[in-house]
C-alpha cells in the first residue's frame, strides 16, 4: 500500500513538473475549465475547504499536535493506544468480510479480536499479528463498492479531508457497529488516535505535496486510486504500457 502511494505521488509530480510552465501561462484560460471532473461536481467548494483544512486547520492544529504527540508520548504507549484503536475495528472487519462473501477472512477477523482482546490486554498488544494472523481490513464503504455501488460525488469534509458519498455513508453505518454503538466518546477517541498517527507519519511526504503544481488535484486522484485499490483488494488490472511505466518508476525509486 505504501508503495502504491509513492508511485502515485511520483507520477503526478513528474507530470506536474513537466507542465508547470504551461499551467502558469494558461492559468486564466484554465480558470473556466478547472471544474470539469465529473467525479467532483462541487470542486469550487472542495477547493476552498481543502485550503481551509491544509492552510488553517492542519498548519495551526493537526500538524503541531500530531508532532507533539509523536515526540512526547512514550513509544510503548503510542503503540498500545494505536493497537487498541485498531482492535476495536475488528468487529466491523468481521461483518464487512462476511457481507463481501469472504467467510474465511471474517473468521480470521473474529479470531484476531478475541485473541487481542484477551491475551493482548484489551488490544493494546497485537499478539494476533505476532502469531502470524494478519489483519483483514474491510470497511462498509468497500462493501458497497464490491456490491457495485458507485462512489458518488467527491467531497472535501471539514477537518476530515477527502471523502465521497459512498465513503461517508459507510462511515455512518459503521458508527452503529459494535463497539462504537456503545459510546460516542469511544468512537471519537479511536478516531483521534488514528488521525494523530496518520498525520505524524505523513511529515516526510509534505514536501512532495508542496512541490505539486495542484496539490488539491493530487490528493483527489490519490484518494480515488486508493479507494479502487481497496475495493479490488489490490488486484488492479493495468495495461502493458502502465506496467512498463511502473517498472521504470520502481527502478528509479530503488536508485534514489
């Protein structure tokens, strides 16, 4: 998954660098055409919300808080909280794997939840992974995608970032899954923990985003690629030309 993000970012940046001059020269002409993406009918609003999220919320709140959390929280406590948050998602993985017809993966998720919740001290230790039982992450949004339901319009949510109608619906439904149906506080706590860890891990890629000709377009395209990757469980068919390009990019990255 990490490799997919790296490849997507490099491809988009290479294209952006090659066209930076022409984009700047034709900015006035493209102004009337910038909302042509059919997946993004609310692009004007989304761009404004992206600017607010990135330039205001992230700069002044999320980034400094996440860095402070990463620097000052003892590593064992960070890992414990993160494992605890992920363990609470296992019941959702059980249901969504089952709804997608992945019966074996559903039982694996159930086994992980029982094992980590008991021997793993309420999930603070990931003893299941240590035993070779890997996670089988599946969200209800992915379930809807497997059922053939389209993503719907792209939407940039305040503070939460990129989403779409299918993904937002999926998150609402998962809010009534056990154990998140027990208390709103528990749901908020786990989401905050995951958000802090995710933002802290993104620090090394910040410059790539700043160097992009259109950071908003980059984020949107990476988002849709990631959604498709998850729905297809990584089994994305590519043309021979795309495969050759990916091999060239891999060779380039290996030599960095």
